[in-house]
C-alpha cells in the first residue's frame, strides 16, 4: 500500500514542490484548497499544473474545523504537511486580524483534527515554522534553542503555531514536528515577495517593459536557499522515528542588495540604475539579519542544501525571462 500524504497549502510554492517530491516517492497525495481555487485553475492552480491529474484535491478551509476534520477522517493520511498560511510578512502589518486568525486558528483546528484521527491510526504531522520567529535575533547564527523575538503579526502567528505543535506533541504523545525554515525561493515564489519582485522586474527591465523596481530595506540580510531543497528536508523530518524540531537553512547570508546586484548583473545591467528606495515599503519593525545554524538537520537528517545563492538567483531570473514576453 502506498503512503498517503495530506498537504495544506498545496497550491503554494512549497506545497507544489512537496507534492512533486512525494509523488516521485510513490505517495498518494491529497491537498486542501479553497473552493474558489477549483473554479479558477488558470490563476490559482498554476504551480501544480504539471501534477493536477495525479493529486487529489479537496475543497476546504483553514477557518473551518469541520471541513478539516472531515477531510482527514475521509482520507486517513500517514503524513500531514501543514504549509497553508497567510505567509506574506508585509501584509500581516496591513491586516493582522486575518493573519492571526487564519494562521493560529487554522493550525489549532488541523492539530485538533489530527489528534482525533491519530487515536485510531499512527499519523505524522509537520508544521511549517519560519525564521521570522527569531525576529530581533538574540544570537547569530540561529539554532533550535535560540529564543524567539517575533517582529510582525505573521511571526507571532508562527511562534504560536510552533508552541501549539510542541504542546500537542508533549501533552498527547503525538508525532508532531516543527520545521523552522529560513528564506527559500524559486521561480514559483509569489510576485509580492522581494526576491520574485526583483527577478521579475529584472526580466521586464531587460525587455524594455519597465525602468525601475521599488524596494524597501535593501540592507536587510537573509539566509536564502531553494524551495526544492527545503521540501526534501520537510519529508526527511517526518521519516525520523522520534518527533523533533529542526532549523533548515544554508548557513550563508546575503543582503537584498546583493540579490538585486546578482540578478541585474546576470542580464548585463547595473542594479544601481534601476532601483528606487520607497520608504513606504519599510516595515514598522524590521528584521535586520537572519542566519541559520542547520547542524542538527545535517547530523540527524543527513540533509544539506544543494542549490547555491548564485544558482538560485540565476534560476529565478532565467525563468522570468521566459515568462515575460
């Protein structure tokens, strides 16, 4: 019998790559999507277009415990990957209510449903944490024991989710794990994220369709990897005998400015000629630096990132050059 996996957020960057990985390993893959997504395949399901005929999609909502419980009870998965969330940090400042509601209640609902079904069947659960939880960092690099200091509603929601998972694991002896993933990008990144904003903007500028990109804090430093590498880590986390929490990153750091410089230089342009700093894009509370210590994942999971920073930037720019007509 093939293993059965359930993915929330299957239509997102990580969910789409994870679905492809699990299918390649012989899994039966189910995903929860909003009903509106099923009615608008072109715009909402484009990331999973390649595997649409191989996955099973269920209309449901992270805001409805009943819909989540019914889906989990129906398919009885071996593994649940909870990736669904309002994941754009800047938006969490504009609408903290929906961010907190969807991310905290959604995680609570699916954990509660998982607990009920796990009484009858052994199920493993993965929660997508975030390096944003470290926020105003207490030490560098950050590891599993580094204290959290969230600096946005999004980060607060992820810290809450992290502790809910840990609490369910300890209180009910469940196989529930947290992945604390640092920034991971790809050609499937949403257009609102700074890396995609840059790569897509570079492609448009190169083709004469626009002249400038507006950016906020280009001095902020991040630990950037490729989403394809990171979904492999998610899978590995759930293949362990004992549930645990893991930091996933590259251990290397680059600024937003470096990302832009690399992206523009790939097409023979100077980034300084094409970037405008817009103070309206600055966050009320900035996260200046994030850097992963992934030594535990390397030791326990035998996981290491394969795609370098330079390869990631080139991959994204080349992909957008093909998209922009």
